[in-house]
């Protein structure tokens, strides 16, 4: 086993440094790693080698993904940095059960949840905020026990939901796979 760990370590070390000319295959393969401590030291070298001399690359981090919901126009815009990625029609909370404006983030994801409160399947769930003990969020058009989708006629036209932001099935699936837990969500008029 030690022999295997040794050669995996050698391969990783050479691969990570040969392109920059820092370490040659000959210089490392001639060394014998004896104990577990040697393997730990080599691993530490692999993790930290060259990091202190690496120039910072401006803009190297991926732009943040965020979601904006515009209640007055029943629209959702998905942003990556300053670039608009998607714009979808939605229906939001009806009078008496409004979608609450504010700054939030995606709390959780569930591909095919069921609401026992409403008796509806809510595909591609993205939780956003709580109203009492219940969570509101994004999801596809809800599906009744008999398989019928509801509120499709309201998309982009008027608020019809119980507070959630509802999208077509295709748009909800796209959004579900595009966004991660922790992404920022802004809901405004």
C-alpha cells in the first residue's frame, strides 16, 4: 500500500509542477518516502507549492448568480454578474397571500416535493423565505392529485399563487438546475 501511495504522490507532484519547471520527474522519483509523515509532508507540499507566488487574476471568480422577481410585471430575471441569462414569466402571490418583497437567498432545493397543506405537487422547488412555519419559494406550475396543472393562464399576467413564485415547468426546471443554494434573490414591485 505504501508503494502505491508513494507513486500516486509522485505522479501528482510531477503533474502539478512539471509544466512550470519547478520539479523534474527524475529529481522526485529518486526519493524514497518511508513513513506516513513523509507522505503527509509531500501532500502538504502539493497543496501549498507555488500558491504564494501566483499572481491574482482580476475577475477570475465566476460571476455571482442571482434572481430578481418583479411583481408589477410578473417577471423573473436570472443574472450572472451583470449579464441577463434568462427572463421568465411568473405568477406570484394573490391578494391576501402575497409574495413578500425583500432580499433573500435560496434556502433549499427539492426536485419533486408535495404540499400536504394545498394537496399539490410543486416540481423543481427552490425555497426562499418562511411565512410562519411554511416556506415560500419558486416552483413549476403546481399539479393537483388528478394530474392537472393549475395557474398556467396567469403566467406573466396576474398574481394567482398562495405566495410562491410559480413558473412554467420548463422554466422552473431550467432555473432549478442553473441556481445553487445560497444564491441571492431580490423580490420587488
